[in-house]
């Protein structure tokens, strides 16, 4: 079996009434799906059922019919509503029996936590189905369990995310790598981050550059409020083979998307701005009206931001724009707070006042109220100051208040990032 | 059937390769589950499969075996990888046929969007299974489809969240309310928001107050970084009956949780602070160091915040604390930036400088770097100024940078909220 060429497939069964109510987002299912795909056993089916033994048995049976590996999560706790282990033991006809070694470990765990003795309820957690492999749980009392079922494998994991992830990344990963070996087809990814261009527009640029034979590479556009990631994926290749394919795509696609692209380890544009500022030896301050602190929050989300970010002024009220940033009262009166001249004075004013090289100014109408025919909701002026030179741009954004604020902040960060990366070399 | 007493149940089938990769979180499944529970048809099973006709047929068959109503989402687009409609038509033996009325509506839609004619590919979207009811899609080209299957109902919805939600809240809700009528058992919820108390501590206070006969009410603790919501749910009652039960719980539980409780329509503490400030006729300004704009961002997330929020200073660098907020250089040198005296000067300084009644000051170590044995990562001073009187408190927070920042901001907002709601009545 180990040397069979057939690709191993996986199915996921998540158990829990709270998942059926839709109040708890099923992060375990998504995490397991990504981890199994990365390991090389892609998920072909996911099922969710409540804490009901007959439903669990039915779901595991369906999952076994669909895949070589079935991962079940949830319902391994010590209380009466945790029925997963018993249900699977019944389905597979593997009676539960007390595992003395596991019992000793659990008792030790409770002593280490300061209990005089283990609560009797937890004794059931030391019972394992006949023939099961026990997988160590570093973060809790419910161990993982792996059961060989004819040519297939059923794995039970606790539903607490930290415990599930710990077991998967610990003994389970080793077991799966050994058990499915050459039947695993790991996936390699290569991500190109863009911002400031719509998905459809990006596709228009990218599609004509793709090789007619795409080889083992698939392409996905992943859009959110901040931009669009272009993700290349290749399955069943070595890392070196995948890298060679990705390089071919980079050569074709890279040049056409360059104006909107940024590089950031965690995919965050603020991370890219901070790195660019640090490389250029420059520091920044921000002046925000409609974004109300979001631009500063984004920049300071990044660890180590104090190297390049000194602070800012949130000038929500016009009196603050005048008093703290030196915005002209007359311009405010004549042009209004949402105007090119005010945005420019905010960016320049905060950079001068805080004694730094770069400034950002944002002023606009985030809504839902406050729009007028001339300045509707979504009208946002963004200004950047760099080494004394100011540039400003008017955006017309769509969406609700949150979307307008997120897009405004992203565009402000993007505009300063472009200027720092293109002007820094030829700066004063 | 309409007057049968048996409760209607639902199953959800979500279709899409991207859902199996785990890269896309399945928000449709959670949204549908909540909406169906609220409507009164609880979900008993969820399945996810890829864009493969045989898998889709299998999943819909399993779902029909489990529930009275099957909602399928995804795979209704016009391209070759959208196979859901054909798969379901084949499974139920309902051949597709062109719906002339629907075709005319689609063509009109494309003309309205400025196309000279509809792309030929979209013609397939006007094909419907024999006997299907077409559900209008206000936001896109793929209509919803409802099919009677013996005593059950199968509904197909597009996977784009806005389109799915629009159809559900539009014609589908009406259809389901009529079709399942007295078999629906709507759920009523009553939520009590708390912040500043751990889930386990809250449970210790709440559990002894619960009636021994809980009646039709179930209780859930819903924790996140900002606090714990206590949610009461009651099924199968009229609104008035549910309200009577909730009032009994309020009478018992309300008094013991009052010190940590807040009232906010959308569950956001900043919303509660803004309302309390507005009611007291007071305005606020903020001075932030480690939270870097997050407190201001939270306050301005709330529409209409300009009524109570004037602005703030992000004093990341110590020079900004001195120059913009009047923090004493000597105190900074002697006590350090993360100290009671600096937090207090920040809160008082920003309120005085901005000419408002209330100020918030936050200074701490968000990590991952910057901690020392005396001031470890997670040490955060919070100060509030109200009508000239300053209070400060040292927090010891756990978690990563994001968690420490989120908790700091929440605690700062909470402390001012408590003061405004308790002191405003007896203020100057």
C-alpha cells in the first residue's frame, strides 16, 4: 500500500451542535483542510453533524466511503454530550477499554495542575477503542486516536482548536507521513500580492500572459477589501520543480502587475511600507479624519513599527485640524474639510510638526450620513508628503462605512509605499 | 402537510473546490445556518463537496435523507466549472429547459449594465429544471431555484454571499414561511453583553442564579477578545412567551452581572460609550501609545461618532508624548513611558488640549519585543480623565500583539464607559 501510486484523499467530519447553529464559525474544518492539502492529502468532502451518536456514525460511514483518511473533530470531552468516541467505536465494532498508561498520564496531568485527584468524569477519557493508536495532546486531556480500518485510517481529534492543532502538528503529522508516504501529493504555493486594482482588471492583464500549457500550475484570484492576491499552486512536484514553474510564471506575469504589486511576508501592505521606510531611512507620521486612527492602527499592527512610525493626529473635529495640524481656517471654510487643500495641509502639517520625512493625510465622507451631492459618501481625499513634496488624489469609494474606511487606509498606505519605493533612490 | 406538527429540519450543501482547500472560510454555511435557525427550521447536517457532478448528486441525496429542506449553494455561474444545476436536475430527473421569461430578464439586465448583448455563455443561466420555482436575484445573473421533491424541498442558491443573502431575505423567506408554515419553530434570543470578566468567572456568578427548571431556555457563553456575551435562546414559543421567560432570567442573572454589563444594539462597547457620552452631553479625546490608533478607530467605527469624539494624538514616540500632550520629560526619564504618571498625563493632557470633558490614555508593551523583567510584554497602563479627575490602572494582559492591543483598547473604553454611566449623574 505504501508504494501505491494512487493519491491519498481525506474527508473531514466536524461534530458539534454549535456548528449547526452557525454561531461558531468552523475554523477547525478550514484549518484541517489547509493542513491536509499542504501535507498532500486533499480533502474531497466535509461533513458537519450535531452531538448525536447516530448522526456521527452516519457521517463517518459516508466519509469512509469518500476518502482514504477520515479526520473527525469534536465531542471528545468528558461530559455526557461528548459522544464521538463511543459512536465511532460502535460503528467500527472496536469496544472501548481502559488504557492504563493513558490513565496514569491523565492523573499525573491533574496533579501537575494542582488537583488532589482527577475528577471521576475524566476517567472516561482514558478509554480507547480496541487497537487504536493514542496521539499525545500537549494542551488538554482528550488524546487524539487513530484507527486502522481495512485500507483506511480514521483519526479522532478534540474540538478545542489549540489541542487539535497541537496533535496534528505533533504525532499525527508523523503518523500520516509514514502511513501514506508516497501517496501524498504536497501542494506548493507562490503568492503575488497586489493592491489598488480590481480583480477583473487584474485578470485582463494576467490572462493573456499565461502560458498556453499551464503545466501543473493552477491560478487563483483571492480578493478582499485591501487588494487581490494572485496565488499559484502546484501539486505533486518537488519544491525545486515547483519553484521552476513559478519562475516561468513570474517572468511572464510579474512585469504587467508590477505597478500594483507589493512584497510582504505576511501579505500586509503596512508591513511592506514599514520595510520600505526602514530601508530608505525615513520616518512617518499620520493625520487622519474619516479613517479615525485606522491608518495608524494598520502601521502599528506590524511588530517593530516604532522604528519608522512616530505618531499622528486624529483630527476628527475641524478645530483639531486647525489647532494641531495648522490647516487654514479659511480653506476649511471655503473648500470644506473634504478637499485637496485640506488633505495636503494635513499631510504636510503632521510631517513638519512631528519632524519626520513623510506624512499621510486622509479626509473624506465614510457615511452612512454626511454626504452631499457635491461630496457624496465615499468621496475621500488622500495626500502624501515625502521630503516636503505633497501629492493628493480624490477617491470615489463604494461600500459601507467599514469598507470605505478600510479602502481609504489601504490606498493611503499604498500611495506612500509607491512613493518611497520609487522616489527614495533619487531623493534629496 | 402544512398543519403537521412535526418540526421542519434543514440540511445545507455548499459546493466549491475553494471550500475544500480551506482557503475560503465557508461564511455562506454559517449565515444560512443562523438564518434557518432563526426562521425555525434548524440545520441538522452540513456537507461540502467540490465542483464535481457525482459528488454533488451524492451530497444532495444524503441531505434529502436527513432533512425536509435542502439548501444548496454555489456552482450556479455560467462557466464550465459550474455544474450544480445540471447535477441536481439529473439527480431529481427534472430536465433543464429554457425559461423565456427569465431569458428576457437576463438580457435586459445586461443591456442595463451597458452591454450591447448578453454574452452567449450566460444563456445557460436561463435554463431551469422542470417544475422549478425561479427566485429573483437582485444582485446578479444566477437566480435561485426551488424544487418540490415528494414531501421535501430542494433550493439552489448562487455562492456569491450578497446574491445568496438577497435571494434568501427576498423571495425565499416568503416561500419557506408559506411552505413550512406551522412546522417552523422560530428561535428567540436575548443577549447580555459583558466585558472585563473571564468566561469561567462569569459562569461562577451566573450558574447559581439559574432556575432549577430552565424551561425552554438554553444558555450559551460566547467569548471573544473583547468580552463574553451571555445568550439566552428559546425555541417554539411566541415572542411574548419568550420575552416572559427572558424576564425571569433577567431578574435573577441581571443583578449579579451588572458591574461588567453594557447595552449596545450591535454588541459593540464603543457604541455604548458613545451613547453614554451623548446622553451625558460630554465629548472625548484619546491619547494612545501601544494601541497606536485602535481606541480611536473603535470609537469612530460607530456611525455618528463625530457627535462625541473630537480626535486624538497617537504618541508612539516619546518626543510626541512631550510635545503634543505635555507629558513631563522628567517623569518619562524616571518612571518610563509605561507608567501610571505618564498614562495619567496623557489622558488629562489630551482632554485639556482638545478642550473636552473626557480623555483616555493608553501606554504599554504590546510585544513581541520591548519587554523587561519589570515591565513585561502585556503590561499596559490605562488612564481615564473625566471632568478633571484622573483614574489609572495597570493591566497584565496575555496573548500575542493583536490580542494585547485589542484587550487594551476594550479595557480603556470600558473604564471610561463605567465612569460616564456612574459619575455623570452626580458630576459637576
